[in-house]
C-alpha cells in the first residue's frame, strides 16, 4: 500500500487538497481587492518600504493567480507548487509583525490568537508542496 507522500500528483487526495487550496487563495485574493482590503492593510508591517495599498493589491493579484493555477492546473504543477510555497513564506513576516506590533485584524484581537496563527503558515507551505507533489518531483541537481 502506497503512502500519501508516494501518491501520484493526480491522486484524489492531492487533487482535492490542491483545488481546495486554490479556492482558498482565489477567495483571499478577491477579498484583498474588495471587502477585506482594510484588514489586509493592517497586516502590512510598518517597516515595509512600500505603502500598504500597493502591497495588498499585488498580494491579492498573486493569490488570484496562484489560486487559479492550482484549481485549473493542467501543466506546470511543480513551479506552481513552489511559487505558492514561496508566497506563503514571503508573507510570513507580515504575520510576525502583526503579532509583534499587536495589530488587530480578522478577529485576531489578542496576542494569543496572533501567536497561534503563526503556526498555520508553515502548514500552508507544506500543503502547497504536498498537494502539487512539487517538493517530491522538483528538479535536483
């Protein structure tokens, strides 16, 4: 019996996980550009050298692009998985800043909630890599 880590990229568990992650990213990206713009702006660290609004717009477009690629993926799964993982890593400093600066957003209105949230970002990285089998099948060498 094969393990989930050995499952082919098109296996049902990987496909469901990849499409679910894509749908979540699509929703988050659209929310960046519309109804949750202010909440996402609160997560841009004060020290970041670019204004809040451009960061929120660009990250929203990135999420929509990655989400669409994950949902509709027919080719390019390895780069898509690696890019999604890199995106989650790139935005992690914003999550750390939200905790350190004590910024309330998305119901994260206590240090404890903001701290617990930090542990979910690595799970998103693993989710992106596993659901696309990008880490397993990445070029080596």
